[in-house]
C-alpha cells in the first residue's frame, strides 16, 4: 500500500444531497494525506486505486453494486446499519478491514464494528454570530407518490396541516421563518415546503429558498438561527455542531438513534404522531435545555479513529 494511498469512496454522491456531499470534506479533514475519489458506484477492476471505502450514510439496507470482482482492501467508514442489512452487502462487511458505524443500534447489528458518530461531526463549528429566526429543513422523501398507499397520503396531509399551524404561531410570536432545501432533483425538498407553506395563514411572511443553498450557506443559516426545525438527519447534525436549538421530526431510525445517543429524545417528534401540542413541548425542551456537548466529543472521537484507520490503509 502506498504511503499516500488513492482511495475510491462509494456512497450516495452526485445526487444533489447536501448531507451526503458534506461527507467529502470530512474525509479530507480526517485523512489529509490520502487522495480521494467519490462515486456512487465501485471502480472497475483495472482502475488505479489502492483501496475502496464504502463511506458515509445509511444504505446497507439496499443492494448496491457487488464488490466481489475487486481485490482491493475494503474499509466501511461511517455508515448506518440500524435498518436491516441486505444480504448482498454481508460479504462487503465480512471483507472489510474495519467497519465504523455511527450509532449504537448499528453496532448491535454488526458486533465487531467500531462505534463513532456521523462523519460530518468531524467538521469545525463556524464562528459565533447573532441569532435570529427559524430555519426549517423538510424532507421530500415523505411526499406521497403515485404508488403511495392511502394511509401514507393521509399521514402526509395531517403532518403538513399540523406543522403549518405551529409555524403560524411562531410567526405570530415575531419569528422570521426560512425554508431551505437540502436536496433537489428526484427528491426535491421544495415540494414538501410548498405543501406546508400553502397551508399557512401567514405564508406571506415566510422566506422560501427556491435556489438550493450550498453547504456554507446552509451552515451559516443554521448558525445564525435561534431554532432549527428539521426532518433531515444532517440538519440535526449541523445544528448540534453549531449548538443551535433544534426540534427534530423523526421518520427514520437514524434520526431517533442520534437523539438517543445525545440524550435529547424530548426534542424529537414522531412524524406519524405529529400534533401542535407535541411540537410545542419539544420546542420548550429544545429552547430551555443547554446545548449538548455531543458535537465536540464526536469530533474528538473521529480524530482518534482516523489514526487507526490510516494505519490499516498505508505503511
């Protein structure tokens, strides 16, 4: 293995998702002497890489391209395994020199895994700035499609109505609301934002970002907010890094798993149990409880693990 190895990292890259794209900077920050190429599929057998890393995100419950034809050393770095592991991916986990998972639920599914927080926690917080307003980060993944069942469409309609109701209350308290999309394309967060804003009485007092922000614009908005409301996992991660109070609406176990890790489950609401009363209870908790130190500790944890990983993949 080369001293400065060339690593191909496969994950959900190149799909206009700010959370997944944020992993790239974390890899560069943790292993500055490595040369990374990021893709959403494995390399060919003749490409000049020294190792293959499957890194960042929760996708082991879905089949991805088989790696059997590759003889490269494999690392699994910063993944979620809290959902069922697809049978096609068991060989990849078995072959890996190291498996680093991002929550305790994932570690229970793969007992030999090393536990570390989400890779994005390796990032530095931004300088402190005055805080104002509420940033809302919704997830279009929950928007019903043509194949959705009736109960899914009903749940979505109920959620949008209840969220619009509590956001109207925040506007009446004098808060400035801004809706930002963290993903556009096939999954487009502007769609669900439109559904919620369209149900608000004070929709004329909402800032709705149509042009998708880049990562720095998103982080600056979070760092400058008094509150974040998020359905997006990395909305929760960035809010924790910036120590911004956050109400998390959970529809995936990766969100509830991180809240469990941080000991802040009271600031979370189940998407399928959304009511204005539950939202206000979570809001009271989020804004009256000191920010968790989890972000700082998570960054320190990754700094320790990065040295271990480096030893496995270079001389």
